[in-house]
C-alpha cells in the first residue's frame, strides 16, 4: 500500500511538470542493491526509460514535489489582480 501511495505521489509530481517524465510502473531492482526502479515515459514520447534510485532518493523527490504543489497552492490562494481583487478561494 505504501509503495502504491508513493507511486501515486510521484506520478502526481512528475505529471505536474511537463518537462519531467511521468511514472507508469515500479519494481524493486534487487534485494542487495536496495534500488527501486521505475519505468517512466517523458511527456510527448512513447519510449519508456528505466530510472533506479534508493528509497531515500525517491522519498526526497516526493518531498520536493509536494513542496512544489504546496507552493503553487499557496501562491494561488494569495494571488490578486492588478486592482487588488483576491483570486483564491
């Protein structure tokens, strides 16, 4: 379940940035290496690429992505028009 949630978070992160690849698969490379490999396809491409990183590296990427989403949401909530009208909720 945790891997599924991590994959979903990573997919959301990567889909939000068109220049970054979107995740479409996950599997563990080998028990001894501790690497998790994900098959990614860059936006606009049909050629998947395999990316292998440790769990700590994937977690760091997830945190960076969540921080970017939080920053975007925060900016959206405080955005105003040139006349000073609040655009957020």
